[in-house]
C-alpha cells in the first residue's frame, strides 16, 4: 500500500486530545511549524483529560494518611480509591498488592529487593535497562535474543529446566519492546515459568499504553508500568501482583507510612513493626497527584475503547511502514520479522547517515521530535545492528557507508494522541533528507548533534 493510498484511507477514530498538540516550534530554515511529538516511547504527552482532572483536584490537595482535616481525608480517600481503580484496570486478583512507585524502573528495583534468598532470575538480553539491570545482586541468567516468539519460549524452557528445581525463581519479560515495538508471547512465557516452578514479572511500560493488560488472563505474578508512558506524566508508577514476597521483604524504604508502630528499647535502640499491606513499600508522603493522574489515564483509555485505539494504531503503523518501505536506504530493525504484531514503536537506520545527524535534521528542519541512540536497551540494539560497543562518530560525518553497520539507530513512536498529519510529515521528511540531504550544517555540542548557528 502506498503512502498516498494510506493517507486517503478513512481513519477509524480521531486522536485523543493531548497537551502540546498546538505547540509551534521554530525551524532553522525560517518560520514555525506545529511540533510533531513522535517520541511517545520515552514519555507520552499528558492527555487533556488527565491535565483537567488533576487541575480540578489540585485546590483540594492535602496530606495523605496524615491528617484529620477534610482535605486530608479527601486526599486519603482519593489515593486509596486510586489503588482500587488501577487494580481493576489491570484485572488484578483479589488478594494482589498494588504499590505506587515512581516508575517502572522503581517498581522492578523494589521487586528485586523483595526476592527471597537464593532466588534465580532469568531475563532476556533484549530487555530495557529498567528490567535488565535491577537483578545484579541475585543469581541472574541472561538469555540470548530470540528470533521468533516460539524461540523465546523454548529458550526459557531450556534455561528453567537446568535450574535448581527446589529454589525460588523469577522470570522478567517485556510485553512490548521499546526498540522494535514487537509484542512478546507473555502468556506462553508465563505458562513455561509456572510449569517449572518459577514466577514471572511483566514489564508493561510499552504495552499498557497500547493494549489492555490483564494480570489474570496473562497469568503473570506481577506487572509494572510507568504513568509517564500512559499519558500521565506526574512521576508515578505501579507494581501490582502477588503479596507474599512483598509482605515478607524488608521495606523498600524505611520511614513514615511504612511503619505501623515504633517503640524505644531499653538499650536505646528502636523496634519497628512494619505494615504488611502495600503501604509497607510506600514510605514517605505518597505522590497522590501522580496516582490520580494514572487513574485518570486508565479511565480515559478504557472509555475510549482499546479495540478502537488498537485498530487506529495498527492503521498508523501500516502507513509508516509502507512509507519507509519506499526508501531503499532505510532498514527497519526487528527481532521477529515484518509480520510480527507490534505497537507504535519503530526503530530504523539509514544507510550513509549518522543517526544523531538524521534525528537533529528532522527536528531542526521539520519540527519532528524522534529519538536516536541505543534507547536504554544497549544489548538489544547492538544485537540488531550487529555491532560491538563503540563511540558515536562526529555529527555530520557518515556513521556508516552504504552496506556498512550503523552504531546507533533512530526511533519514532506514537500512540493514541498522534495526529495522522504528523506521521505523513515524518514520511515526507525522511524521503527528502535521504534524497536531497540536509539543508543546514550541524556539529557536535555536549555530545549532541545540533544545528550550527
């Protein structure tokens, strides 16, 4: 399907209103243009609904779990109701704990601190650093990148079959890759883990904004995600799942809120009785604004209908991939192949272009915001590129000649708030840059490629 045909196809629904949709930015070539935010995988813009809900609550903000006053009681009820609403959004089990954290990274580090003694952890090298790195203090096995979903399952089964069958074990896996956008076989991996006596945690940072996530249906033991990728960028995240490991672990942070009772001992020390609820790992004043923002986003996505949102996103994915396919110099990165189901995350390289240079030109000359680099998934991107760790070349100098290996990649990502026009402009920009070159001169400044002024 050509871009012109895709562009003329009737869209399934309008994009959801987001903040920044009317922001204009200057171009180095003169004039201004509406900014095309195509970096949703890093941080999605706030839904207008989220911003409005937070603004409406803000005058009633008060201390949570701390005060007898009306606003404190209101804020406490809002916070605890938020816990229940998000648990419903995730279709959690009735006895699951839901802990509000700062982010997916924070959630998985919390779980890493709660691992039982002697726990073995299995994680694919394809993970984002948030789910690749927290297990350093455990007995961790890093699994090679699979090239098919079936290979992912068989690789995990072999690794689990060789483990100590009597000790605790945890598998950590992403739901959707932050590099390729490809969906992982979570349900099948969970079945493999449980068949071998292991538990599984799902990194849903890239999955939850695009698809419904059901803890029950996927049969995962825990799920983690970030508000700032779910159109709720107010510094909050979630870890939800089995209560026993969380209840048995020492609090993630020590302090007020996590403690039920503190008494002085005769020897001058203190004895602490910790909560055995989710509050055990929520020491300090909680981020009630962040929690409420997540609730608002969950409600907005649910009311919009994931079936409709997914259908529109698949239409946009097809449009972009068809447009890039018309540029022979562009190579899209993939583990599972062109036909693999995916979300709106596409990474690629361009023959003869430094990736940082290409991304800088998209921004400076077209007002398009993408990302370049290794996307906090260094082992995966290097596997896809077939390169060893190296230093990025100077901006403007070709990172690779045609046929040679690139050092970094370019990523565009989009979602429920992306207008069709932004993707059409992106495709046009890619074609013009590849065929005509950049209109401006660029140089390296503080490690970034920027326009020469």
